[in-house]
C-alpha cells in the first residue's frame, strides 16, 4: 500500500530495485485506485463470536442443543453408515435416555418384598459403567475411536430400548397374562436387535476388520442385560 | 557470546595444522554446527557462563516487568488496546498451563496401554481356546503352554454375570440388603479374582511355575464350562440333568486346569495340595451357583416365611421336587431352610 500511495505513476523509482520489483509492473493497474483495509480483522471477529453465544437467550441455547439431540435420535432410528454421531458427539442424549429409563424401571418402594425392579442408581451405574467397559475394551482391541465418541454412540443406541420400555409399561396396564408376556417379549427382542444394528453401524468402522466380532460381543451382552431388566420389570 | 569470539579466533589461529579441517567447517557453516570455538574458550569457566546467562535472563525479566508495568500504566491512562492484549495473554498462559497439567495427570493415570498386549487376540484364537479349555491334555512332564490373554476370561466373566442375572430373575430371588446386579457382579468377579489370587499364592508356596496373568487366564477360561452348564440348567430344571452336567462338563474343565497345574509343579505333595484345592473350589462354585439361584417352588416359602427370619441376605430355595409335601418339614436338606424351620418352631 505504501508504494502505491507514494508513487502512483511510477512503481520502482522511489526505492532501489527490491527482489520482486518486476511483479509490481504487472500486478496493479495504474488507473484503478487500490483501497480497503489491509489488516485482517481477527480481533473484532473473535469478539463477535464470543458474544454471539453468550448473549443469546436461554431459549435459543436450549433449542439449539435439543435440535442437535433430536437429529442424532433420527440417525439412531434410521441407522445408516454416517458419522454424525461421531463427529459432533455430545452426552446430553445419553443422559436424557438413561434418566428416563432409570425412572421408568425403578421399584416403587425400597422395601418391597417382591423384587419388582432395580433401583434408580442401579440402572444408572449399569448403563454408564457398562458403556465405559465396552469403550475400554474396544480401545484395547485396537480401535481408533475416542472415549467420548464411543460413550455417545452407546448411549444414543439405548433409544430403541427406552421406546420398548414405554411400550411395555403401556402393555402392562392391560393386566398380566401370557399374551401380554408374548407381546412384550416380541417388542423387546425387536428393539434389542435394532439397538445392536444401530450401534454396530456406527462403531464397526473404527475397529480393524478382523476383530469386529470381538468388539461387538460385549455390546451384545450390554444390551442383553438392559433388555432383560426391561422384560422382567413388573410394576407394583 | 559475541565478546568471546575475538580471542577465540586468536586461539584458533594459534592451533596446529591438524585443526585446519575443523576451522573450515566452523567458519563456513554457522547455524548448523555447534560453535566449537566458543565452547573451547569457556572450558573450566562454565559456571561463569551460566552466571552470565542467568543475569541476562533476570535483566530480561526485569525489562519485561517494566514493560508490563508500563502497559498497566497505559491501561490506567485508558489505552484499551494494551489492556485487551494483556488479559488475553494472561488467559492464554493460564489455559496452556492448565492444559499441560491436565494432560500430564491424564497420561499418568489413564494409561491403558499397559493392558494393550493382553488384548491382542483374533476371534479364531478365542474360539480355539474356548474349545481347548474343555479338553484335558495328559502331558505332565513338560510345562503346558497357557495363553496369557485377558479378553477371553473377561468376556466369560461378563457372560457368567448375564447368565446369573437370568437365573436369578427366573427364580425370583429376593436380595434383601443388596441388588441383583451387584450380587451377580460381585460373585463372579470375586470368584475369578479371589480364587486366582489364592491359587497363585498356593502356587508360590508349592513352587509351581505359573504367573498371575497365566492363572487369571486359566481360571477365566475354566469358567466356560460353568457358563454352559448354568445356561442349560437354568432353563431346564431337572436335578438329574444338572448332576450329570456338573460331573461331565465341570469335571472336564477342572481336569484341564488340574493337568496344566500338575505339569508345572514338582513333587507329589505339592501337586496334591494345589490341584486338590483348585478342583474343590471350582466344582463347589458350580454347585453353589446352581443351588443358590434355583427355581423357586411356589407356595413352600409362603408357609415358611415369618416375621423373624434369621439374618441371611438371600433366601435360597431348593426343595427336591420328588418328595411329597407332607414329608418336607422333616426331610429338608437345605441348611438354611432348616434354620428357618428351627426359627419357626421356636415361636
């Protein structure tokens, strides 16, 4: 810019021949005035970015997170080979699902004689420690997925089983009986298979190809235990 | 260092002709070669050098502080550019320091790479090891090979937990002071880790050649037989079937472990002690798992349960189905059921 202002008509005479002087002859035409800022406004851009998420209303923050969670739910319900769950992982969805499942599964009173179901904390601990164990196992087998990505995928794939729990509770309102049990068994088996297919679709690519079975087996056990808790739940 | 360059040059010229080659290298290169002349000059006075270095650093610090003070003064005077820069630099430094500390702590405690070699298996290997755990090999003069991996044993323990849960649910076991899941996990992991440690300790006493990892792997694969037996007999409730499987499948997996240990121990007394203990614990564990979580016979417990049940956590119910109900109170084999009966009789 300094050269253009100083010597608009005669580039190269104001200073002794610099190394790339020849370029100035062909770069800027003399008729067109060169204007504009030469400094890159990084500072103002950063300040703008900071305030944009800080000053927005709580409603828009929550809606944005809920939309992200909902989009991932859709990906779980219609599992394709995509890495949306892996790319922007979050743990809101697994938390919501785990809390919902634990609330629906818990016993009515702590002192009941018949073992109707597990306590809230039990379900919570099973889900989270099971997911951590599976993640550690897949990392030790040589998978290249990060810890939280795996937790995110396993947590989101509990969605079909939560839906199964809702359906089971509704079916149980109709009263116990063998037909009741067959319906619940069918629903739980279908949702169990759905969970496994969904989680395999997301996790399979991160394992070396000859060890996929070794990584999928603990996922199978994990969802089996959760399905078993759902199937044998009897309300008091 | 620039002040010492001139006398160094003099010293260099005074050197003999054998140093001519080095001279050329040093003078021509510059940055890539260590400046030998400076180091030569400071031989024996490295303390002075370090002292000089520290002094320079301290001066720089003082300068930086002065500059910072000036910047702060400028802040007070209302020059906003300096203030933003300073606060951002401070925040940046704090972030870097915090990140460094956190990553150091994380890499120290969460280093799972220690376990990585024990999980280096292929599915075909796991399958063949599962099948081999049921086949005892009669070679006792040469130590038998044990695969030192942890994937198979860990998965077998988790499978046993799942099967146990299934059994507990179908038998409607009541856990008074605990939870179903906690009991299952505690039982299975407690057996695997506890008995492995105990047998390893005995092996140490009996001078057997086995490491802790090998013991864990051996016992873990020995649980495969338990998994099969329990899976079948929790669903088909025939006592004769269970005893047959207990002897056959349980016996096979115990014989395999015993053969491996015998091949690694010298001396008949030691072999007897070690293998007898392992065989007893292994077979009794299968017996315990079956009878502790057995299918309930409805109605019997309703008559037995009273307000003051003796302080036991579980109420196992094993009533041989072939006895008629009238003879049950007198012919009960289960010790805990006897205790309940005694308590009720005393009221």
